[in-house]
């Protein structure tokens, strides 16, 4: 059978590895020049060639609560599906394929993973499923995820799909600054989440894995609205510039401090937590500039905050900061967060507080296999326990150190 040509109804559909390689190869060849609006029809056609139907591509919304169908010719329309309690949500949360008996066949839900960052889920129906189907569909889902990320730079279509509420201008600025909110390697994993997703202003986070060193920062700019977003934008830009110039943590703080002071003057500042983690040894360094101390979590128990020495918030002209040190154990998690998480007041007027945060971490942690699951569940649980109140930005950034080596990934499988 020629690729792109549907077989006769009586013919068995060829889904062998050789056929699959040709199918995916031809899609990849076409993808380079394919405009974003034709991606969905192209994927739907590939699925039709292998005997599939009713294709849906669902993208995670900004609040990390639902999967939203991507509109497009050839794709099945539908309503957003909750992450909790739906088959698509199960595939997304478990990062594994889910198969379910369906009218006239089997409905298959495949997580869309760009590297380790979860984009969403692709679902389709086949008359029956065997190992050749599963192998081909996993590879197709990987290619679709890569295409979504690549084409996202050329269109607003995918971003619009993910929005379930109007987004403020400050939030628009902040989301455009962010790296992927999840990264997983054999040695280290990180995950973050921002609240309120559609109205965040002064909170931001950033990271980069350069060789054996993971660089991380959490920033909380003073104020609210557009001014806070602009302040955070300059801070993130200064942080990245100094990091890419290979500045150490003390130099990095000084560079950010000078940039904020020169641009905004003495009346503007931000708190920040800057970290460096050697992913080979577990040696963690950090500078705390007026930020809440991160929590060290071991075996799902909070060992305590990583207090250390602090310095003045960025923009106040603090002296050379003390760089704090900690040696992590394999499996340790470190949770950085902004003060909006614990300073919020509940309906009765009581401040949420650090003790309730710790209790929630220890309750949510044991049921969370991945850092993404934990940070999402923790954020949503804390939101419920605060009575749905978020009068200030509240950001979580979770790091898990595993150690070991990733060299095995460089070895060919053949």
C-alpha cells in the first residue's frame, strides 16, 4: 500500500515498523514548511491512513485543570475534559497510554510529550490494537508534540486554545517569559506553577541546565499589575544575562540589583531566590534576597526550611551576599515558593501560614510520583484550603535531585 492511500475495506492495514518509519518520515518531511493551520489536518490524515478515526488533540490549559480540544479541520470537536476523572486526564497525569473499549473499536489516549514537558493528549479510535499499532502511535504522538512546540512560535492558535478565561496584560507578559514548566532528566527534575494563572503579575521563575549545573531562580516583584510585570521582566532579563556570562551567585545578585536600581530607582524592588545545583554531586548553593526560605523534603517529610544567611531584596543595594550550601541526598526535593502562598488570609481572617503549608506538603507528597504531579496537586490543594482566595501571586517551583549519570542515553540502541 502506498503511504497516504487508504486501503480497501477488506485489506489489512499495514502498521509494521518499516511502514511506520515511512509514514512518520513523510510527515516530518512535510512538517518543515507546513503552516500551523494545516498541522491538524495532516495529523488527522496520517491517522486515517492507518485505519484510525475521530482524532482529537487536547492541550493543557494554563491553570493545569483541564485538557482543551484544539479546533481544526479533520479533528473531532468536544468540550474541555478535566485532568481528574477523565480517560484523557489519566493518560496525561500518568504520562502513559490509556486504552478503552469504544463503540466499534478501541479508544486510545496518548500523552503528548516534548522531551519531558507535557503538552497535552492525542486521542483516536482504531478497530483493534496490537503492538505494531502501539509503537507507531507512540512515535506519532511524539512527532505531534514536537510539531506543536515548533509551530507554536508562528501562531496564536495553540495559546488561544489553552485559555479558558480572559488573560490580563501583566499575565501575558509573564507567560511569555517562562521556560517550559516541566523538565525531567535521569539526574534531576523540576516543575513549576503560577497562580492566578490568568492574572499573575509580579511572580516569575526561570531555570537552565548548563552541563552539570542546574541554575534556578524564583522572583517576586513588588506591587501588582503592569508595573510589577515590567519590574519582573527586567529582573529575569538581568538574571539570564548574568547567568549566561557565567557569573557566580554573588555576582549575579549584584548585577540584578544594579539593573533594577538604575532602571527604576530606590522605590522599586523584588525578592528573589537564586540557586545552583550540581546534578552530579547534589551540592546545592543559594542566595536568598528577602524571599521565603525553600523547604527541604525527604521521604515525603519536610525536614525544614533551608534558612541560611539572607541579603536585602534586589534593588536595595545590599552588600555582597553570603552563598549558602547544602548537600542533598538522592531523592530529595526542594520547594521554593513566593510569600503569596502563606500570607493569604482565609475567610475567617487567619493567615494560611507555614505550618499549614508543611502539613499540606506531607499530605500531598506520598501520592505524587512525579514533581509535576506534586506541584500541581499541592497548588490546587492549597487553593482549596485558602477558600479559593488568591489576592497575591502564589508561585511554586519544585526540584528533585536523583544523582547518577545520564551517559546511557548517548549509546545507540542498535
